[in-house]
C-alpha cells in the first residue's frame, strides 16, 4: 500500500502540467523529424499531448500494459504507434499516417531512452 502511495505522490497538478508540456515539446520535435506527421498549431499540439497521455493511462489502468515504445518490446512499440495513429483521428489539426506513426514511436522510444525519469509519452 505504501509503495502505491509513493508512486502517486509526485503526480500533483504541477507535475501533470509539466509532463504534458514536455510531451508536447517531444511531439513537436517528432513531427518536425517525421515525414507525413504534421501538427497545425499550438492547440492541436497541446490537445494531442493530453489525448495521448489519457489513452496511455486508460490502457495502463485497464490492461496493466505499459505502452512505452521500448517498455514492452515489440508489443509496446506497436501499441505506442497505434496510440499516435489513433490520436490523428481524435485531434483536429494533428495528422499522421501509419508509417509516420511507426517512425514517431521509434523516435519517441529513443527520446525516452535518453531522458532520465519516467517515460515522456
């Protein structure tokens, strides 16, 4: 029980906002580096970061599966690409093709491996 409380202790509103901002920055970098992946403005970028975080949270709560691109091997990579692709259908101004989502998941996985702390997206 104490372990669970310690896991959630750092998830205050400030921490959540910081994670969304960092995720938005990573998404912007990934969109810049990935052909066929465009984000039309700051609002679609921020909304997409929130949508991806919510979908990832729901998948993790329902299935217990961590959708990190390298967190669960090939299956985590595929789920991460699917989340990015699905976000393109949910968020207006966020456009990504299936190949672009796969490339984006790869780039995000590399960024997650480089940055310290919990995964970015």
